[in-house]
């Protein structure tokens, strides 16, 4: 296992730490938040805007890129970095989460021993997603950090399903790793995902099996349940020198609590999705921009925020745009919320480095 | 009549000319194209983007601002310039066009001798738009160039209606001017609108009556019909030292032909609306970005265009965004098309100044 992650400082009273991931496209300072560039774009935002907000890494969704524009198109266009004009690091998911959502929610497929059979949400075409296929596509778009295809179960799953989830997740991680080792560049990173639902012995077993298949330089938390007890326990299983990644988490409060458990990496649609609903984050709390009290508010969302929305517009104007359903509002709010998340993560990193993390944690 | 317009050069073979309008917010070089900032925003674009594309003046729609956020809000927020962070000149329409569309198309109102009674398109509330009310609202948002409330008729109107249109337009221009003279700042400009449908003697009569009420420093062409013969004839009625304004026109081809007739000012939703339909303008012709031939096209929309879309992205990526219905595509296309219009108008001005306008005209 090549060393791609270094812990750079550790908090004395919690398990929080700062670190650095070394990728082909440069370093990622952790704890880090990774916005979702689902279809090769962070909804509403240009690559120039992403570059100016202090963003370190993006997440690409293999399921979506597979369907549109198709992995061969991205590949022929020079890879995802070149295609979307984002030259920093990119992490990709396996596509499994979206595919299993279709299987579970819409009964559009089935999990087999060697992969997932499903019908896509656009045309209903039948596809088969295998561990190798997922890695092949992630390599095809030129990802810097790849995730193995895993098999999460539903929140209310029984012990038999949970065991099957761990078993298939291990088997698929092995197939993923074999394919990755054969076809990847030396500077690409493959991470595994720990399953086991809410069952601690199963979580432990899942990690140990994966570590035997690996060892992997990093592990994702495979949900559900995304509760604090399981999250803390799973973090404690992963060795100190590996990347710990909470996939699909979360709110600022979720994140800082997970950082205290020792987690390093987070991705979530919350900041951008909430932006599109007019819910804005500030260090003084949330702003619901549609509220009448902002009708004549001449102040920005947050005075010391460097984003275009805060540097240019009053809350009154932003409220007007939002209520009139002007798309500019959704762009400005996405820009603001992601800028907030970047500033929030920076504040977390700084507080760990300067031994003030516990004080920051108490505020949340 | 204060002098607010100066002709700076004249083409020798057509009636085209360059000129300069002097407004409270600075000069506007003509021929000029004025994008629609309907609700206090050019759909999809930030004020920063407007500033960097060489845009000279914006059009605010009084009907829309009246309903949302309301003129008192805009006024309390320091006027439309301040509210939307656009510190260049702003021209406003009277609101009449939108209101009459409701009356004609949806039978939601009635034209009376002293104004237009109508129900708005949002809540169906009953309103009464008078000439004074329109001027009062235009002054309320702090417009630099105001338009009188006029009374255009439908394309297929009869002589009696056409005569009534001219009669009311004159009467309303008089009321507008009286109110404007009493309440405006000295550096604001009021322009009238010539009616008379497709009937040349009525067009002449309309201009002469308005000139008696005025004289006005500029005249708009009141449609319909927006055909070449009537457009050329109406331009010829307006003295050389006045601003000639084609309201709601048009495509690049429409514009250059109207410039050749002596028209100076144009506003239209075409570049932004077509952008939202994936129709892009270039100096080599139109690009329909959804076409399959652009699937792997590594070139920008137009190599020498300075807009963010052309400086950053390939046609293949833009096509992907558009087909995936990503809002970033609509923003980038709006940015590109307006940048094209600004470059096109600059090229027209330059060609008139350097006596090469006829050659440029022949290309269209």
C-alpha cells in the first residue's frame, strides 16, 4: 500500500485530526468537504466559480456520467477534469448507491452475486453493474480517488441480509482491487467501504475482511444507519493512517461531530440542495431568505463572506430573485452555501491545528 | 428640449449613423442593443457578468417590477440601479405592452380613455394603469430614460381602431409629459412612441401630434406591424437629431437592416430567449448546440469570443450540460449570445465610423 495520506496534527481531547491526501492533481487538506458534481457540473456553478471559492476536490457520480454523456464521451474529451475544466482532484463513487436506490425504491432491478442488474431512470434500459465495470468507468473518466462497488442494505434489514451485505461487499472489493491493480495508473487511489449496518461485530468483520483484501489507503462508511454510535465505532476500527470518509454526510453539525470521531472526508448535496430551497448557512445560523423580515434588508447574507452574493447583493434583492424564481438566485445561494462550507472546514482544520477544536465543537 | 443626443458620424450610402445619448449614468453609444432585465435581472446573469460583457444600458420592465417586488420596495432600496447593482444607464418601458397583451390575449381588462384597466397574470388582482401612474413608477425606480404609456393596436386592427390608437397615444403622451416635467430630475429623459399601425398618413399624423406635445428627444416605433416599409417610413419622419428606438427588435439581421434605415436603439428578448433554447449566435452563423455533430466537438462556440463559455468550455461539454438540462448551460448561453450582440453592435458602430457599413450590411 502506497502512502497517500499523512496525519498532520491531532486534537488532544477528541479523535479529530488534520491530514493531507496526496493525489495526482495535488493535495487535499483534511477534514475536507467535497461537493457533488453529479453530471460533471456542480449544479448552477461554473468551473471558475469553483476555483475561486477555495474548493479542493469534487465528487463525480459514475451512474449519472454513465448515462449522460456516457463514459466514452468523457474519455474521448480528455477525461472529466478536462471536460468540465476542473483541474483539482476528483473522487468518484461506484454508481452503486444510485443503482441500489432504483432497485430498492422502484423495484427496477436485482442484486446478484456478481453485480447489480437494474433499469435506468431515464429510459428504463437494462444494465448490469459489476465491480469491474464500475472501476473501469471510474478509470475511464480519469478519477483520482475511486470507490469500490459495495452492497449497502436498507435501514430495517435483518441479520441475514446484513451478513450478505458484508459478504458481497468483501467479494466485490476484491474484484475491484484486482481490476484496479491491473488497469490503474500508479498515482490513482482506490478506497473500500465498510458495511455491517447497525451491528458492531459485523462492522468489525467487514473492516477486517476488507483489510485482508487490501489493505486500502482509506475506508468509506457504508450506510445505513448513519447514527453517532455506529459512526464513532466504525471510525475507531480504521487505522489512524488511513482516510476515513463519511459518504453523503452532512449538515455542518453532522460534520463537526464526525470530525470529532476522527472522520476526514465528507460529501453531501445538502449545501447545494438547501441553497435551491432558499436555506442559507452563516456562522450566526441559518437564513431562510423567503421570510418577510428580509423584504427591505439592506445587508448581505453574511458581511465577511467573500462570495459574489455577499460581496454584491442585499438580502432584499436576493429574496426578490428567489421569490420571482429567477435562476440567478439559485446560483448565488449555491455559491454562498458552498463558500460557507469551505470556510467552515478551514475553520475546523485551523482549530485542530491550534488546539481549539473542542471550543468550536461546543458551539454546535 | 434639452440636448441629450448627438449624431457623431453618418454613413454615406444608407441612413445609418452613430451617436451618443447622454444620461445621468453616463453615455450610451449608438446604435446600441439593450438587453431586458425584466424583473431587475437579466435572466441567469449577475451584475458582474453584465459589466464585463461591454453592455451599455439595460431595460427594466415596469409591469413586472410593479408586481414583484413592487415599486416602493425598489425605491426604498435606493432605486433599480442600486437594487440590482447595475450602475450604468437604465431605460424603462411604460408597462403598457405587457398590460395590453393581457387585455388582448386573455381578455383580462379594457382600454379606457384615461388608461388601461386589467387583471395581473400572477393573482388576477384588478389594476388601473394611467399615463401618470406609469411615469410615477418609472421615476420611482429611478429610470434614466422613460417611455410614455402608448396604445398599440393588434396586427389586424381596422381604421377606426388605428385612429383611436393615435388619438389616445397623443393624449397619454401629453399627460405623461406633464407629470414628467413636474416630477422628474433634470437629467432624466422622456421618449414618446409613434403609432398608426401600417397606415403611413396615420404614422405621420402620430409623429406630428407628438412633436407638438413635445418635442421629445427620442421616439419609439410602436408596433405592429414591424415591417420594413413602415419601419423605414417612420424612421424618416423622426428628425435627424432625435433618438430612434425599435422596441422589441430583433435578430441580428433585423437590427442591421433597421440601422440602415436610421434607427439607433434596440431591445429584445431574442438573444436570451434563444440562448435558453440552445440557439447560439456567432459571426459565422447560428449554432444549434443540441445537434449530434457537436457531441465530441472540442472547439468553443466561437474561438475569438471573450465570454466565459467560449474561453472555458468545448461545444461537447456545453451540449452535454444543455441536454442534461443543467442551468449552467442556460447561463453560459445567455452570456455568449449577449456578448455576441455587444460585439455585433460594436462592429456596426465601427463600420459606420470607418465607412464600411454597406459592406457589413451586404453580409446579412
